[in-house]
């Protein structure tokens, strides 16, 4: 019998939306769980910057950012604080994010 899929909770602010995603899902996979596009994105490859989010809680649950992501966030002026590209984060535990302005 296969193992059951583990679900992890992602909270998206300012919507106050709680979504359960399979462990290891990219944050942009939220589009498959809700009828509206909550997290904007364009490329899914970390090249457009449309999906910048601020991590409020659970940074460890989103995996490590790589050099390319950190460099791109710096180019976008988002090197200070806890900003990430949602398309590059994989959800491994509960986390809370806020859509960047």
C-alpha cells in the first residue's frame, strides 16, 4: 500500500488564505488548489520576479535559496529581509508568506 501524501499548510497574507499542499510542492502550485491566482507568477523558473514573497514564518520549511535566487533578489532590490521567489520554494512544513508589494 503506498504511503499517504503528506499535506503541509501554507498561509498567504494579506488574503488570510490557508491552503494545504502536498509536501515538496512549489508555492506556485497553490493555483491548482484555488480557482483564483493568489500568487502572481510568469515564468516558474526564477527569471521574471513576479512571484516575490516575504516569508513571515517557516523559512526553514521552504528549503534553502541558491546563489541564483539570492543574486536575482538582490537585482530586484529585495536582498534585505526574508524575501524569496515563490516558484523556487518547496513547501516541507507549515509556512506563512506575504505577497510583496
